[in-house]
C-alpha cells in the first residue's frame, strides 16, 4: 500500500518528438555540472525518456522527481509523465511514520490497559497526521508548479489526470 503522493498524467502536443527533446535539452542541465546553474531543471534525457527535477535555491525535498516517456503519434506526440517524491525523502517519511506509529501503538495499548488517557498517544497521532498532511500539500504545490512549466514547454494539454 502506497501512502506517499504520486501524480500520473499524459500530455498531448502537436510538437514532434525531436522538437520536444530539443526543448528539454535547453531546459535542463546535466547532473554532473556545477551546483550554480541558471537552468531551471536538472536531469537527463535518454532516447525517448527523461528524468528531471526542478532546481531550487534551497533544498526542498517535496520538489518532485519527474519521469517522462515521449511517444510519437500522427498529429504530434504524447508524453506520459510520473511525478513522485525523491527516494531519500520517501525513505525518511516511511521511517518517521513507523517510529511515530509504534509510539502511538505502544502508548495507546498502555492507555487501554490502565484505563487513562496517555498524552503521548495523542501527541504521536497528531504529529503523524500533521506530517502526512504537510507532505501531501507541499508535494501537490510543487507538482502543480512543475506541471505548469511542462505544459507551457510542450505547448500541450493534459488529456489524462
């Protein structure tokens, strides 16, 4: 069961594959280039696939990793895009969730045995809930920014959301 956010959608554009790749190459910088870059995105393109992320001035773990597949069609191209959290952030959130879940479980069990309210069970549950809500909202905000950038770059419409 996946609890962390993932966005999948499909763009339809009148541009051909080579034009899309050319625009992506102008947009991104390769991963091995220095930290200070004027490019808005970083990542790589391999054939018809790309793996990119938005460059931000400070570290923001909620900026999505964007994977895409470009497919030619008769009247342009279709671009299938998946956005998800960086693997380091996902692992951290799962570990934090497990720890807070165990604290909640142990304290709730103890509260049921003693028949009195345990503050730590409430605190751990509220922390778990707030972390989840903040992660979902932050990811959605960053995902929408990236989605808008790609929509204008590809001169495309989203056909599947």
